[in-house]
C-alpha cells in the first residue's frame, strides 16, 4: 500500500494525489456550472434552522438543533418537559471549530445524569476518541478533570460504575 500516508508528508503520495485532483478538475470542468446549480438547489431544499422532535428519557427531554448556516448541531436537554429550562449538553459547533473535519459518533448520558460520554473524530478516518464530560460542573472534558481532581479514587470509582453499566447493557444485548 504505497499510497497510504497517515501523516500526509510523503512527497510521492502527495504528488500522485495532486495529479489525480488536476485530472478530475480538467475532466469535469465542462459541468462545473451544472454542479454549482445542483448544489444550490439541494441546499435550497434543506431547512437551515432545523431541530429534532424532543423525546423523554429518564425524566429529561432531549433534542438537537441546527441554527442557520451551521454545519453541526447543539445537543440539549430540558428538565420537566419540552418547554423547560434548557441545558446544553454539547455544542458540536464549538467542538468542530479549528478542525478541518469533525464528526460526533456517540453521545450518551450516564444513568445518574452526572456524566456525558461522547466519541468524536477530528481526522476523518473514523478514528474516534472517547471523552467524558461532567454535567454538574463547567470543568470540561475528563482529561481536564483528572488534572484538577484531588481524589482520583472518586473519579476512578465513577468510571468503573459507568463501565459496569455499559458491560451490563452489552450483556443484555448479547442475550436478546
């Protein structure tokens, strides 16, 4: 696989890819105005400020919404009902900022409502990183929390409890 270059630094691979791009551009140039028109039509049919239908889970109402012009949504939940006060779980727009690529894989709130687990890919190769965020504080991702924690045992026991919950759920799925 001489073409594989995960660091994107091999001169021969980069030259090959540039040549391929130049060839594609030359061959498809006569249809550029059609491509532009199709793109405008497709985008024109998509609602730019869309939101999911709220759904209830464990006493919270969950939803995500796209604001006009944004490529990534804001994930939120509300206590007490669909019109309750809003709590932002994750602003994918902020998470994507500064990256050429961003994809959110999974998003899950712990049963005790204290933690948010998420996976995200910032390189575009389906290489997801698992992260944990506290929903009770503004500390941020767990890696920040670990640096600031005075009691690592408390964090470790919380993660062990969450992992046990995931393992139980996997066992239930395997039995089904």
